[in-house]
C-alpha cells in the first residue's frame, strides 16, 4: 500500500479522500524541518499547503517520494528544480480556490474605491465622518489585469459584470481568448498608461518579481489604485509607499506581502492602504476544494499513474493512463534497447510517432523514451527528470508525429545520434497489446522484449548461429526467443536473442571473439 503524509493543516476531507481511495495516510501538521527530514523517507507522497518548506535538504532525505501535492496555487515553498532532479512530480491545485481568490480581488477593488475599511473604523469610533470618505465609482473605469490566467480571467469576467472596461497584459493570452473574455489585450506600458485600477494575478518568477516598482509608477496615471491578491514580491513595497505619499497612487489593497507572515511592514498604518492577511483562498468552499483535489490528484498518480496539474512533467489524466499503459511499456522498451546498444556521447534524439499512437498524448511517452535511453548511463533517471537531464547535457530532443499509417497500425521509432554513429530502434504493439521490436538500425526484425537479451551484429556468413548456440549451451544459458534480420545478402546481420538468465561479461567476450562478429552486447530490461 502506498503511503502519504499530510504535513500542513487542511480540511479533514483530504485525509478521508485518501482513505476512501485505499491510500495509507498520516496527518502530522506543524513539524519543523528536522522532524520532516526524519520521517519523509517513509512516504510515497506529500500533501502540503504553504507552511511546509520542501527544500533540497528535505528532498535529499525523501528516498521514496514520488509526488508532492500543493493544496493551492503557489509553490514558492517547493524547490522544484531539486524535486525534478529527485524524480519527484510536483503538482498544485490551481482551480480549487480560483473563484475565491478572484472574488477577493474584486472585493478589495470595491473596498478600495469606496474606502470601506477606513470608513468602518471611523464609524465604529463614533466619528460619523461622512464628508471625509468620498469614493469613486468603478462603472466605466478601466481595470488593468496583469496575468490573465485562470484567476485573472475570473476576475476580468466579474469586473466586466460591474461595467468596468478591462485591459489585460499576459504574454500567453491569445487574441482569440481575449475576445472570448471580452478584454483588450495590451502591452504592459499601455496598461500602465491607461488604467484606473490595476489587479495583479501573475505568479512570482524572476521575470515578474518587482513588476510594479519605481519605473512602473512613472508610467501610470495619477490617482491609480492597485490591488494585489497574487504574490507579495510582485510589488516593490518601498516604491509603493513613495507613490502613495506623493499622491501618484490613490490607494492600494494588499492581501500579500514580500515577507509573510507580515508582522511588521512599512505600509502598515498608511491611511491609503487596505490590508488582509493572505485571505485570497480563505473560504470554506475553497479550503474543501483544494484539500479534496490534492488528495485525488496524489491518489490518481500513485495508484494509476494519472498526472494532473503537474509543474515539472506532462499531464496525463487518470482516463488516459490506462490507454497509454501499453504504449508506455513499448516506449520504455524501445528507449532502453536504443540506450544499451548506443552507449555514451549522445548528441540528439528523435522520437517519431506514426499511426494510432500519433493521436494520443505523446509527451509522457517521449519522457519514458528518454528515461530508457539515459538509464544505462545515469542513475536515478525517471520520466520526471529525464527531459531535464537531457537538456542539461545539451542533448537535442525532437518529437515528430505522423498520423499516417505505414507498415504497422502503430509505430514508435527512436533515432539516436552520437559523435560517431546513428542508431535507430522501432517498435509496435501487437493485437494483444504486447510490445515488439520491429527494426534495429535499418534491419527489419521482430522480437519480444525479454528480461535478459543478447544483441549481436555480424557479417552475414555461414556458421554464426551454430557457434552462438554452442557458446550459450556450454555456459548453461537457455534460449527463450531468437530473432534474425539482415541487410542485403553478404552485408551485416543482426541477431536478438532472449535468454532465461543474465549474461556475464565472460560470455559476451566469447561471443565477440567469434569470427565475423562485429558487436555483441548484453541487454537487460
């Protein structure tokens, strides 16, 4: 039974969902780093919120950890590069609290426009300062959305419902999607120059950190109002204070801060600033949604291989996983075969999909091919970190899809180029779903993939098969399958032999010493 740790406080429904799915689960919130390191090696999965910090030290101790699930959107508390290097999938739940966060941003916008928190505090004190709190309408005002992904799009839809005109900056927003949402897609400088309100909905990255700072304020209209329910580091807080003091910015509503928990901040106490303690996702509905979703996603991955909302590998739905399973096995066999007959110094890898497989989700298949190719050379390679490992080693990876059918209903071909030569291996699935190798280095050959195999290339001369059988017999090695193929008569021939036991280096040396043998290798799967 797979085992999962919930290390942060979340809805009890998360724990119950794991149990209902047949996953062993421990609920241990509030552990410090040393306590987490001491126990993390026991678990296959880790479910967290924002309190648990999963850094390189924790991951180094997580020998069995296959997946981390963040109940929420932000994964600032997870070292994703280290997780990827560790072969651990990192998932989040970007949709569970999207509505809640978008609603909070709109609430903050309205509160900022009408100074509701300040007016409430004044009224509680019995001051009745009606003339002091002159607000502005949002109707017909321009709202600039920075980051028009899931939450930004929901905020835009609600703002349009309030009769606001919405401008959106997002490099990944297509013109068609902008039209569908009813927003105007603009560049960042145009947004700054035109809008009356700005609402931030972008992740915190090296590119977005400090996206609103001194230079940005210079480009904005006087009296602009700013809302941030995304990430604190998006705004330079010192620059914002200067802009508020000068009157350039009429007000700011902040749910997030550069340092959290924010117990002390230069913006606290400013009469033009509304603050909330990171409440964007804090509704009963959102807490239940993200807790259940993270439990479902981790369970799907650990039990069936389904990958949803992963940040470091291709997604693979729980519905797709069973359909792709035989293709995953085939891809691993082809990659493993090619990797073992090729050796080191890989320069480029081309994976071609033809026929039925071309209509499937091939991204996970390519990752499995890379895993198979790189495993003979490197330890701890899996489908999560294999693409990154290939990139780090400057191995060019090309993926090609041909929907046409050739000689086979479905075909995967892997071509590997090294500094010295090019190798290729192709495979297909038979009607019963069994994988078969059908081509090696341009030679047509049909063979099953056994646990232990011999791959041999020889000049096409009489006597080789008998000599090979004799050596295996003298060493007590039983043949399970024997497949042959050749180039035109008199050229090179290929033999692929499935055997019942592992082949020693001594046997390979004896085979290599045979007349006319060019290559002999032991393969294992």
